[in-house]
């Protein structure tokens, strides 16, 4: 990736791997209308129609939809506002997310390169993500969920060091999905850890109280989000209907039997980085970052279990894997050559495991196999 456009070429390669390893059903999508021709056509059409209303007027008050996806769209305003400002319809926003999927790989490559200083590790880390839901979301989600865009904004908040940009990206991600709001907690932890001047220094409660400017930017984004959300609720009577989350027929009653599988499929073998970081933090007796990290993971897990779409919710845990990868980086006094070789081998192993492990999207009690091209060829 030392050529002028090396990282762009690597990003395009990762996008191609997504297409080859999951074969998005572009044939079942009417790009002229933004609607689907699947068994979910009725719900998909209603969701697209609701989004189109929001694009036309972001201040539209959405009626209750009796437990369907539209009940949760009222405060998910970032993409409708983008559509309104850029004059894009539902179709245009979905195409835009396909393009942003390439940019997601680019930011991921640059972020891992910043952590390691090694192009090979960056390429392996990004390549492995192309075989899991996190990397696939921008390309396989041909309905207006926009989780892939939210994943991208969270990565951008971890990559850029400007407090203003961090505030902007965290604020924007919060308006795509409430699970994105929870996942911005990883951005807070990331910059808290980055503020350490000494690798052996443990994060203390004092450091948590006296925040650095970047972690403070995350907190200010949260305050801004809740202030504006409260304003919209009181002034425009916006609300989110949660009967299907906490009611008698709530989602978790249906998903608990398969929840463990859904949580695994969100980031698959990238859980190993979180496990490795746990061991490192326990060994260093650095308990506060460990508590914070698992606090946000716990919140992400709960948010995944409260809805039917467990896999795409669990994919919001991916930034924790990046934090874990950072925490297991070599101390400065170790042999850099040996460490770099070992990390390349470890990343290669994870990439191969992600390639060979079938990718699934757990939606309630249904497991959709994101079949690769070679799988379709063999089974035909």
C-alpha cells in the first residue's frame, strides 16, 4: 500500500471481498423505487414510504406502526436530513451507503495503520472485517437501516483527533440509531486511553473526572443529543414507541434462545481481541478501563437482546475489538520485529477464521446465511 492510491485500492479490494463473500441480493431490489420484492415487501415498502416522508419534511410526526420498524424511526434523523439537503430519495441514500462502505474500509485501514505503523497488519485487520457483518453492512443492507453509515461515523470519531470533528461524528451517529448512541461510549473510552502519556500508567478516577478535550467532546455530543431530543419531544411531540421492546410480546422473549449465536455473529472472531485485552488489563491491574469497556459492551449486548435483529446490533461492539487490539500492542522495550511477526500471524489466523466461518444475520429466530459465491456454486 505504498503506492499513491494504495489505501484506496485496498479499500476497493475489501469491498469486492464483501460482494464475493455475501452476494448482496441486488436482484431483489428495485433501485428505481427503493422497494423490495421479497417476502418482507409489505414491511419494507412501509419503511421506505416512512423514510421518504421524513426526507420531504424531517419534522414530520410519525404515527404508531404497531411494533414495526417505523415505530423507531422518529428520532433517526441524520439520513433523512442528508437526503433532504442533498436532494436524495430513499434509493439515493441506499446507493450513498454503498459508496460509504468503501470509505469505511479506508478509515479502518488508516486507523489500524496509525495504531501499528504496519501496512500488513492494517490490510489483514480490514480484510478480516470484510467477512463479518460489520464490514458487510453497507453493502448487504438494501433497506433503510443505515447501520453501516453509523459504524463509519464511529470509526471517524476514533480516527480524527480534532475535538470539533469528534463532537460532530458522535452527534451524527447518535441520530442514525440509538444503538449507535450506546456505541459512542467506545469513542469515549478510546480517547480516555489515548490520553495516557505513559504506557504503564493506569487510568484513575481522577483522570475520568478531569477529562481530556477529546473525551470531553464525546460527553458534549451526548449532552447536545439529549438536549435536542428533549426539545423535539416537547416542541414537535416526537416520540419512539417501545411496546414491542418492553411489552407482553417483547422481542427478547423470542431471541433469548438464539441470543448467544446472534452476539457471536456480529463480530465473529474479533471477539478474541476483546478477550486478549481483558487478560492484559487484568495483568496490569488496570481495572477502571476494564470496567468501562465491559460496561459499554454490556449496554450494547442489552440493546441487541431487546430487538429482533441481534446480529446487526451486536456489530456495534466492533469498536471494542479495535480498543482491544490497541491495548495488546507491544511495550516499547520489547523486540519490535518479533512482536510485529507474531501480530501478523495472529491477524492472518483471525482473517482465515472469519473467511471460513459462515456469516449469518440473526433476525429473531431466523438465521439468514450470507452465502458466498463459492457456496452458491457448490450447492447449485
